[in-house]
């Protein structure tokens, strides 16, 4: 999703870093989780991003909306 947005939109919130080589400590995982929550919060307040197909697909908005009805 991030790569698709990066090519189309400006000033996209930054994803928190992750470790590919080493196992993350519990503290590192907690910091990443908090960073991902912050990232998503910044995404959902932007109408331009929320209207993008990449974000709708990632959040499964169409699927979740139909299940709520």
C-alpha cells in the first residue's frame, strides 16, 4: 500500500522502521506497534488518502462496510 501511495500522493506519513535482520525485542515491537497506530491515525484523517483504492483495499473498507449493514 505504501509504495502505491508514495507514487501518487505527497507528504505521506512515515512508516516506523522495522528490523529485517534481527529479532525485535519486546520494547522494539511495542514502539513499532505504537508507530503503526500513529501512522494509521495520520492516514485516516486525510480525505485524499482515505479515498484512494490502495487504502480502501488495505483497510478492507468495502468488505467491512457491507458486513456492517
